[in-house]
C-alpha cells in the first residue's frame, strides 16, 4: 500500500509540474499551436519481442510454405482445440444471457471460488484470495504494479518472457536479470540471483514451467529459491500459466505449496492449458504468510477496479470449465506436446552447429546456435533472417529473451510440420556450416582409424 501511495504522490507531483510548464491541461492562454505530449509512462513502455521482430527482414522463400515456429499461440494452426466441455460451458452462458453486464472488479464470487478449488494444490486458499484478470498478462501487470514503484527493482529470469520488462519499465522499475543455466536444464544460478538483491528489490519473478526454456524446476530447486527469498524478505511473483504442463519423468510443484514464510502471488489462467488464449481469463492467487500482504490485497483491489473486471461471459462459464474438463483432455494435450518435443530434439541434436535443450514441459524448446560455425552471420538475428529467406522457417531469435546465440521454437504446430521444419533446418545448417581446422583434422584422423581397422 505504501508503494501505491508513493506512486500516486509521484504521479500527482509530475502532473502539477507539467501543468506549470504548460505541457498538459491548464496550459497558458497564449499557446498558439498544438502541443500534445505523450506521457512518460507510454514512452517508457515497449515490447522487446515486437521491436525485434518488426526490425527483422522476414521475407520467406516463395517456393516453400512458411512454417512459423515463433508464435506462442497454441490455437494458430487449428490442430489443438479446446475440450467440448469448455465450448459447451461458454455456449450455455451466452444463451442464458445472465452475464452480459458488469461484474465485481475482482470477479464473480462463484468464479473465484471455482478457481480456489482448482488451485488447491497450491495451498489452502478461498475465494477471497483470488482476483480474476483479463488474461495472465493482466495478472502479472497487477502484481508488478502493486509491489514495485519508481526507484525499485525486480528480479526476472534470463532467458525469460519479455512481458515482465514491458510491464515494469513504464513504472520506472529497474529489471535485473538472473541467469538460467542451460547445462543444468535451465536451473537458476542461485549465487548470482542472491547477489542481485538489495534494499530496493521489490520481488523475484519465478517462471515455472518456463517460457522460453520449457524447463520444470524440481522441488529442491524451488526450495533453494524460497530460502534466498526468505532470508532477504523478498516476496515472489510466481508465473505459473504452464502449471501441469509437464512431460513424463517431471513433476510440477507450485512455489506457494512449498513456502513457509515467503508470501507468493501466483499468476495463472485458462490461456494455455485450456487452449483459449483469446478468451482473456487469468487470475491472481494471494498466498499470504503471517498476514504481511494486507496492504497488497487492498492495492490489488484498487488496481483491478481500473478496468472494471475480466470478461463476464467467461467468468460465468468458469466453474463448469474448471470442474468438467476431463483429465483425459489434459493428458492428451501433454502427450502431443511431448511427442513433438522428442521429435524436434532427436532431429535437431544431429544437426551440426546446433545444441537443443530438451524441455521438461510447457510448449517451447531453446536451441543453441554455435554462431562461430556460421561465419556468414554475426548474430542470431541474422541467422534467423537467413533461415526464413532460404527455408521459410521462422524461429524467434534469442535476443527476444535477452539470450543471444539461441533461438526458440514452439511445439504446438502439427507433427508433420515439426518434422518438415527440422528437415529444412538441417539443410540450411549443412549449407552454411563451416568446419574449422581442428574439427577437420579430427574427422580425418577418425577416417584413418576406420581404414586401419578395416585392414
């Protein structure tokens, strides 16, 4: 609450200064021409992925149909569809016509209760601990807004989802990146994470399962992160939109279910698991510890009133969606993504110059690019541009996630497209890969050894 008041006071002060300067309402009467300035908030807000992608020269090969492995929307290709129970739930609400008006800004009580029951694995919560939002990105926006203000910093993963930076920088909040280690299946560099914390650190954002890495943290690793947060009294925002999206051999643990002292704001929604991202239904679940989030609760209530609540039609359908969607639907979806992940990994790991990291869940895979073996290209951006131009395969460059010399592919495209994309990727790399002298000598020695054995 203190942070919110400070932000409001700062905004009021800056507005008064602008009035004095004639930059907004209350301008001097002698103003003789239009002067419509953009707010500092708008100037500071930008989406890194959009900026990077718009700067790329994406011109596919006209002789090959485009395969977009870049789009994080699982519905794009039409091969993954919502469960019939989901469609029926929304159809009933539309037909009944009882949810066409405004609802409470934090959501209808029955919808919030349904979420509380759905997230019981996160720890004991009630409807009063749930705030419904317009998608998970809105939930993240409210969480960052309520915890951090000008002069403070938040800790976010690298590589990580760019929306955290987009949401924070408009408020004058500094983003500090903690490293994920590819050789350890993208676990957090715990020592480096702890070194970033200071008196102005407002929160740690933990993404599990991960976008863009597809990693799933073990119970022990999450407990290590919580230990750091507890010792430094830093709350956690848990981005768990991919909860339960875990492949065989992996197990999902919600951050809040393991926390004894650390307060957690968990963000989730229907977007990915239910295959309805356009319905814009997300939520915040408040996991308080020792009643330290009373001010934050009030702040979230204030912030949620800015947009007068989430989509009421989807809210009306939410109880049936969460209670009636069969486990078999979730299992089939995860099995499909796992099959695609295995296909892509087994194919790409044999391509010279590329280093795929097998995901443990979610719907993405990160692939390292040994850019030195592709001397025609100085960066992952140039590599991706050339791949589109020659093979009509578009992957997001690692620069979109603050992680150069990697690229991210999505696993939601149809299986035949995954196979075709990998074939084209192999063809592209074989054409542009350059063998250095050491590798050439190693291969020659290997051939000589084989010839000796034949003799």
